[in-house]
C-alpha cells in the first residue's frame, strides 16, 4: 500500500544501543522472580492467571455438580454454592481474563510487536505484577477467613453484600474489596505503562496505522480499563464505608432479619450504576484484545491481509467509546427510571454495528484466503462461531423489551458465557498455540492440541447453547436448587441440567490435557525455529528465539510496511515481514504462482 | 475441512434444537403478547444472520483451503462492500430496535384505569397489600416496620385503615383488569418474576418500583425471586392466583383490614388456660410433651406459629397425608379450637408457658452439624430462637425426635406438599440439603446445643399477622 510508505518517526528511541547498556540480569532472583523483563513478567502474569483460572474452573464444576445432580453432595450447601458462584465469576472476569489479556499478552506483545526493547518503565512493570500477585493471594485468603468468601455474586450488589442472610458478609467482603483495591492499583501502574510504551516507544516506521491489531486491541482495552476501574474502586470504597463505618451511600432504611438497621437514605441503584459503569467496559477490556489477537491469527493462517484494516481499527475505537454509554442495559429491570430504557437500548444496539463489521471482516479475511487449518486457526474459527452466537443473543438482551422476560434467567448465563467466557478463552488458546513457539522455541503437541480443540469447541457449545432455552422457559439463575415447589420448572429441566453438567466435566478434563501439553512441550516439543507460521510481525523477526532481554539484540528493526503483507502479488514468498525494506523484497519468477 | 463440517453440523443442530426444544416460553398469561412478538422477530433476524454468516464462513474454509500452488488474494479493503455491509447491518439493527422501543413505550405507560396492588419482598417471603375500598394505598415507611406491622403501614394516614394486608405468599389478581404493581422491599434487592406475565421488576429497598400488566388467563402462577437475595434466594417462592372478579372480591372480603388488625383486643390468658385443658392429655400440663404419645413439647411456642399450624390441621394442609399418622391425631383437636378468639387466647397462653428442657434422643456429630446449620440459621436464627421476620419458628428446645420426623416428612413431601401450605415448599427445598441420615443427625445434635429458647423473649404484640 503506497500510503503506508516509509515514514521515520522522530521520537523513536535510538536504533542502536551499545551492548553495555542492554539490561542484564545477574542472579536467579532478578532473572526469574523480580525480573524487569516484560517477557518474564508476562509469563509470571500468565502462569498466575491460568492457575487461578483453573481454581475458578473447579468452582464452576462444584456449581454444575449441584445443579446437575442436586442434593447428593454434603459439601455443597446453599451458602458455599453462592460463594462458589461469586468467586468463579470474579476470578474469571478480573483475575483471569483481565490479567491474562493485559498483563500477560500486553507485556509479551507490546514491546516485541512495536519494536521496542522493553516497557517504558520496567521497574514499575515489575511492581505491577507483584501487586497483582498479592491481590490474588489476598483473594485466596478469603477462603480461609471465618464465614468464607462473600456470596453476593460477582456483581457485589448492596444491600445484600453487607447484610445478614448472605454468606461471607464479615471477613469475605472485606478481603474481596482489599484484593480488588490492590488489583486496581497494580493494574493502573501496568496500564499507564502500556499506554506510554505504545505511544512513545514504537520503532522507526511503526506508525499507529502500521500497528498489528493485537496492539490496537490491547491499547484501547487499556484505555478503557484505566477509565473504568476507578468507578469500581470508588464503589468498593463506599460500600466498605457503609459496612464498617456505618455510612449510608448505598444503604437505605431497612428491616433486616427482624431488626431495624441504622442506615438511612442510601441508594442501592447508585452502586449498580457505578458497578456497571465499570462492568460494561470490562466486557470490552476482555473483548478488544481478543478481537485484535484473533485478527492477527486469522490473517497469518489464512495467508491473507486482514480485510479492511482501517475499518477494523475504527471499529475498535468506536466500540471502545460506545462501551461507556451502554452500562445501564444491565439494569433494565433494576427499578431505574424506565425512560433510560430508550436511551440505553439505542446505544446498545448501535454498538452492534461496529461489532458486526469486525465479524464480517474476519470472515472476509478467510474469503479468497489460502487457509492453513493449523491449531491456532481452528481456535480462531471456533472463536468466530462462538462470538457470532453470543453476539446474536446479545441482540436479545440489549433490546430492552426483549430483555425484560429474559433478564436474570439462564438466557443471560448462556449469553455471557458464550461471548465473555468461551469466545475470549478460544482466543487465549489460539494465541497460546500461535505464540508458544516464540515464547519457548518449541511447538505444542499437535495431536493433544486437536483433542483439546474439538472437545472444547463442541463441549462448550453443548454446555452453553441449551442454557438459553432454560432461560426462555423462565428458569432463574443463581439458584441452589429448583425443587418441586415450582411446577413451571419441569422435570425436563433437571434432565437438561444433568446433561450440561456432564458436558462441563468433559470440557474441564480437556483443559487438563492442555495444561499437560503446555508443560510437556516446554522440553519435549518439536523445535519451532524463529518463524514457524511465516508471519510478518516483528516478534517473529527477532535474532533469538525465545527473544533475549532487550528483544532485538543490538539493533532495533525499522518498519517499512503494515503488518499484513501476506500473498503480495509478485513477491516470491507469501509473506513480507514488516522490517523488510521495499528494495529487498524478493520477487517471484514470472507466472510461478497463480492467485 | 472437519471444522467446516462441524460448523455446518452445529448450525443444523442449533436450528433443530430451537425447533424441537421442549424448553420454550411459558404460556402467556398477560397482555404482553407484544413482548413475545419481539422475541420471535429477534429469533428470526438473528437466526438468519447466524446461519448466513456461518455458512459463508464454512464455505470459505472449504473453497479456500490451503494449496501450495495458489496465492490468497491481496486486497486490503473494499470500501463499497464494507459500505453495503454497514448499511445492511444498520437496517437490521433498526428493524429490531424500532419495534422494541414501541413496545417499551407501552410498558412504561400504565393505563389510567389500572388498579393498584402492592407487593413487598422480604428475605425470603412475599407480602401483598391491597388498597381497600378507597382505592388508595396508605402511606408506608420502612421505619415503621415491626413484627406487628410487617409492611410499615402508617397508622396516621387515614388511607391506611382499609388497606388489606396479606402476609401469606399467595396473592390474587382479577382477570382482564389492568393492574399496576407497586413493589417495595423490606431488606435487600429482590425481583418479582412470574414467567407467564413476561414483565418483571426488581424490588429495591428505599424506593417504590412499578410495572403494569393485565392478567388475561385465570389460573395459578409461580412467583419466584429473580434477584440474588441471599442464602434463601432459591426458596423464595410464592404464587399469584388470577381469578374472576367475584372470586377476587370474595377473597379480599375474607381478609382483615389494617384497621381491624390494629384494633384487635389483647388476648385473654385465663381463657387460654381453660382452652389448654384440651391439650393436656397429650402435650402435658406444662407443655412438656410426651414421646410415648408422639406429642412434642409445645411450651413457649410462638403464637403466630401455633395459629398457622392449627389452621393447617383444619384445612388439610397438614395431617391429611396418608403417611402422616401422628399428624392425623391432631386434626380433631385443631377443630375444637377453631373459633378465632379461642385460638388467639390459646396460642397466647402456650406462648407464655416457660420452655421446658428436652432430653436429646438423636445422636450425631454436633460440630459437623454446625456447618450445616449455617443455612438453617439464616431463617431460624443463629441460636435457633426463631425469627418472626422470616416466618421461621424456634428450633432450640424442640424435641429432636419430633424435628427428625418433621424433616423426614418435608423431604418425602408428607408435610409441605399441600397447595395450601404456603411455607412448606420452602422448607421442603431446604430439608433436601440434608443429603443423608448422618447429615440429619449431625444438624439435630447441633440444634440440641442451641440455647435460643432460654433467651429472655419480649413477647411480640399479638395483633397484626393473619397467617
């Protein structure tokens, strides 16, 4: 593309760095533990996030066992059922997905993909991880405080969050809020770092419109997170004051368990507005990096440029911006002023347009491609399928009238697990299968990977798709048991719940296979070489695989083209890396390839 | 290739599941057919898009599978195609949004002739209030809520006096008359959900939320809570009976007004003692009970609970089941004290009898039972003292053999399965957390250690509840 010609930026860091100035680590501690290398920090983030995610998966199995085979397990009672529900949700959304996409992928890919040696503030970056790590430890501590973790749901709605009748209202709530506070502080350090690095540390020639979409996704998601998390922090602080200091931000006059409470004048709805002002952008904090990653993986494995790059960037920007004006679609039946319904249904459905564009462009990238169905590609296709399904059910829930009967039912559970759980997790797997060779120098085992993909793809669909129909039939969510007392919830619901539970157990088992593959391939995987997928972006062009501290050795790459020069007509190979100058592109012999 | 086939197979399965699924919308029982229409429209539009885009993807995967002699087409963008797609998507979105907003406009505007009914949620029960003859609900204030005035109705507002308060979780609505439901909560967030009515709404403490419907089908509909409200959330059940006007009026007339509840006389304990003569043979002069006769200790039993059980024995909600041989013995005696004044005086007399200490007969591990009791304690009180606010009677100081039998009866449906036992279903669901005999013994062993019956109990005002 002519308009993407060489254009050196003046603010880029020096291209050459004397050997002595490259960061060197000297001891075990500074290399592996208190490392300031973004790549090590990324791995620390990822390992922590995946570990805590596995715990959350176990919690989900506890939930499913109770629902599928009620009243068989003396370890699951209504209190810890709600505690499992709460911790499962909170861990998955914040401590796994947010941490993995931004802390894990962000740290690994930002410097490498923009051609920087490291993050702008490596020490702050290290501190960010340790804050995250401590926040996870504090969160885990809530399992050991008297009364256990809070069981108010991950949405933490007061008054129930802090009033009798909900599990974990003493220690659990306090520990959860402290953990969130530490997480947000840590994230703020990391997030500012990502923004500064992307804006200031791009190498020569890496204009904004030459950034891979992965970086665009992470960049915008970080902006959203920096703007959204403070709302959660404020809400958490205020609710703690209500709890500990007897203030009444969210607590109205109440008669709880036979007693008048000393609160007066607070508004439970205020909390919900603050929570969802954070909570909705949070969906996109997870989704935007996933969108970016999937775009890059599709282009690489379809050997075709991403279709409509410019539109893809602007769609990301539009989605990010709109995500701040749709939050109250989580509150259609909350008792807020019903006129909000008109506004928020409209903004919510508008956001479907840029999202639809992204889907079209992914599919159009496959169109006229030369598709290699390698493992990352399978997961990327799995993502598209799941995401379309989740997007379609989103059109039900975003449209206020349609939402009203479906709100608070299993339709909602099905929807957000499709779009917020399976879709991003598909992306995470696509990314891990795609970049593992760069991170470790070895390929993941293909056979195990295929089993992992098929079980996960088909299993999660069997798991979450039927849930929509439970919701349609009016089955409410967050129920410990359905009992016989509600004739409208028929016996067939029990059968379906048992089926879903069996699917969940099978899917969970496949994830263990994946973990085994991760560990095994580290030593025994096939040698990958520097660029096994013939990809164009800078991380595949490093001198060493895995890249050493400082990423690019002595000389930073210079970027001459956008990241999607796949199958350029006339070129000898079907990809031209971003750092290949126009004069060095090898041309094909006349008529050697047909398009 | 396999993935393309999988995508197509999944699409077929998706459509088949949609058509064959027995899990569909519940039968509509309100005027909101328009909501069902928007749902169906959304199914059509989204279903077509889902199929079209995925089929195109599957076709691409097959048609453009890898071939080392072929090159992908290099084509950074196609502005015309993208413009078309944006245009079509916008149109599709508008087609979904516009009808949605039109219907929403109807949902937010209640008709002027709608009558008003109040629904109040509480952990984990439903209350109803009807405006009475003046058609106006009296003022209420959460600060006025007490066991005697469960909805916090203001006695200083003249409009309150003819209000009809229904403390049982079964409300009535007249068919074919638009009704505006005013929702309040005594404690935490709840959600009024009757799936057949389609519209639902949260109950928010500190404010009144509203929605309106016109019930169109006579029948009884499950009322469930759809907003997580604590441990008992899943058991917060009730029902709405939609009836013809005459049945509605007759039902309302059978319920006491707020004024009548408040002007009730204090019970006559001396008369209560006389009536107690009917009970002595089995339950003992001090209400200490007699296990030989299968009669539990009743001394100190809450008056509101005694009254509820006597009524159940009379109307067949309890003691009528073929397998409840001991319950059947109680039925004729409940008939003897059917007169409301007799019942009131007797219940008050039993309530003031000092609780006796009962011997423990069930062996179990109290420590393990303590963990299980966390759930029970949410309603019955941490010390087993019973909470009128949650409609849960005292457990401390009750005979364990009697509790064991009742728990078994709840589990098997001998008790709590009758449609007039409005609190029974909750206890039936809860009793199932005792997954085996050991769990039941352990929790009873723990209840035996509780001291809630020894707490100095300020006798609650006797007026005010008609359960």
